């Protein structure tokens, strides 16, 4: 589940950040309230889960992230599974 305080930033306007991540990581993301359900190849879903975890961690730590920052984070994880965004 995504913390309430992170939902708006993570999802983006009209869920645009989620759509970007879907295309980039080759997954399908559905939302149920604050829950994200990710379907796809296990390696791709693991990347999407890392993206969610790391971005929400940054937001919880008080970092202010733009939509561009959030999409760049997904690109970095797409390029390198082991990247640590912190």
C-alpha cells in the first residue's frame, strides 16, 4: 500500500506517472485505493516495486519530488536494477 501522503506525487496528475512507468517497465499497474497491483514479467514487476518503495521512501523522508523526478527515478531503475535513489 502507498502511504496517503505519497499518493498524489507518486501517481501524478490523472495517474500520468503510473502510465509512464507502465510503458517504461513493461508492466500493467492497477490501483485499488492506495494499493498498487502490478502485473507483468517477474523482473519487470520487481523493478516497479523497487520504484514504488524507493520513491515513497524519499517522499516520506521529506524530499519534494516533481513528476519529472519521479519519472527519472523509474528510468534509473529501468537502466540499473541495483540503483539506490537515496
